């Protein structure tokens, strides 16, 4: 369930503030291309309506901010200027009502004569709410004048058309962001092992290739470890594959919790795991892996005590991804031959 972001707006004629849903953190940012289009809309609107100020205002949790302002003579509003909510802005009432507001002459209206825009001599106002497709308020589109004005129906129709343009852009931004999020999730699924959630064989090998290049380019150390659960075949035979799967997933969780954020972990195949230690010397990686071995020895994967063996190898200048994996695998083989539950370096 998505948590909505809310703001309290002061609505003209109402004693208590009105809570409204506003742009949440999940919403996409407005890019330069869209902003350029909106700026053109405001410039045209100010010219057609013959007013000094045409604005797109953005409502935030505690303030109303000038998101864009027409590039017209006599416009007192600058981008990013803001006023706290609750001060009685015209735009607060637009959002609180969720519909058009026209104020022909604020000075002649007791409800509006003290609103902050009057201090800028903006005594007439026409504004409409701007909303995301989800119903959350982005803000308003409005025009203001220092003279008493009753706007024509044509002006209002033009403003509604521009409102629709902006809201269509918001809708498209939302859909594009949703598609990108879905694509990212699909990319992530393609990189992950379904059982453990770790990187799969293909992904960890690609990471290794990239990290070797980085290590060579920046003259940094790189160490890898090949880790294997001791006697895993016997666990499967004695307790069944379902229990074996739980042992693997529990061990993956142990690695995620005990290794560093910079360490890259992948399931290489079966009960073998490959760990890439970036910018790490072999002696430091040895200490990290040996601590993991001791933690595994104390753990109870699926209620079963386990031990692990590991082989580690460091990169030299001409080492390929396949070669460093082969070295770590060879060291792992020696650990198994020497009695298991140990770490051997290449």
C-alpha cells in the first residue's frame, strides 16, 4: 500500500484547514524538456490574457512554491519563491476546492483583501488545480493582475486547454516512470538467482569482468573467494531437497548480513558461491572469509549445523576473469582435501 503525502491548506471562508493529497516522493521529477514546454505555455498565456503574471505553482508539505513564472514585463514572481501554507494564498483555496477560483478584485472582498498576493499588488486572480492522474495535487496554473479583472470565457477556455496540456505531461511522466520501474525490476530479476536472491552465475561473472577492468585501470587490488557448503550433497540426501534449499537461502542471508556492502556476492552454481572483494588485498579478504566461516559454523541453516570451505585468489596484471575463478576454485579444492571447514589462499 502506497503512503500518500498530505498538506493542510487554508481555504477561504473555512475555519479549519483542509488536508489534501500532494505529490509524493514516488512521483518522477519534472525534466528540463517538459519545463521548457510549460514555460512556453505560461509566456503565451500571459500575452493572450494580457496579464503581468502567469504561474505554475507547486504545493509541497509546508509551502506553495513558484515552479515556473512567465517571462513577462511587470511580473513580480520569481522561480522557487515560496509562501508558507496557511497564509491564505489564492492557490490554497483552488487546491482545497479542487476547482476554478476567480477573484476579480481582492481589495473589494473581505475574504481576500489580506492575502499575501495583495502585498505584490496582484489583486485579481484566475486559477485552476493541477493534478497527477492518481489525484494527488501538483499545484495550480494561474494568472494574476494588478488591475481589477473579470476574465472572458475565451480566456478561461484557453487556460483549461493549458491545464490539460500540463496534466497530460504529468500523466505521461507518471507512466514513463512506471514503465522504467517495471523494466528495472525485470532487469533485476534477470540478474538474480531465484532461490537465494543473490546474483546468478551470468551476472556475477559479468561483474567480475568489469571489476577486473576497474582494478587494472585504477591500480587497485582485487580478490575473489569461491565458497562451498561442506557435505551439501549429504544434507540433500538425508533431509531432502526442500531442506537443502532452505540451507542455501539461509546461508545467503548470512553472507548478506556479515559481508561488507562493497562485496559482490553471487551463486556460482549448486552450493558454490563466488564473492568479489573490490579494492581488497588477499590477506584482508582472508580475514573476512574466515570470520564468515566461523559465523557459518555457529549458525543453524534450516536447523542444521553447517560448515563451509573457501578458496581465495588475488588478481595480477594479466589475470582474466576465468583465470582468477580457476585459481580460487583450485584453492577451494585444497581446502576440501585438507579436511574442510577452512580457508585456503591460492
